C-alpha cells in the first residue's frame, strides 16, 4: 500500500509539473494578439505595395502622354521652321522658241 501511495504521489507531482509548464491564459492571449497584429501588418503591406504599383503605372502613363505631346510639339515646330526657311523660287529662264532653227545648206544629215 505504501508503494501505491508513493506512486500516486509521484504521478500527481509529475502531472502538476507538466501542466505548470504550459502557457498561461495571458500568454495564450498575447500570442493570439501577436498573430492578429502580424496578419494586419501583412495585409497593410500588401495594400501599400498594390497602391505603389498603381501609382507608378499612373506616373509612367502620364510620362508617356507628356512625351507624346512633346514629340508632337517638336514636329510642329520643325514644320514651322522648315516653312519659314523655305528658299525663294528661282527666276525662271525666258522660254526659247520651240521652232527648229533653219538649217543652212550643207548642215543636214550626214
């Protein structure tokens, strides 16, 4: 009987030690809160990165539109400059008569 009581006593001590080593309710609540905070941080980071990509795409689109406008303005300026520097037409030479000259004797064929 002494051995049984001693065995029960040792078993009780071991069980109480094992249960005491586990996390308390406060520790479990803190761990749960840390997990919720990390999930919130990940979702915020994801939303921020999507917003950054969208903003970068918008800036790139605006830059392309500005570049196209600049190219169109440069083309219009080039055309205006070319028209302003257009050389004056040269005076045409007086027209020559289309009549064949009279051939002198001995100046014919051959």
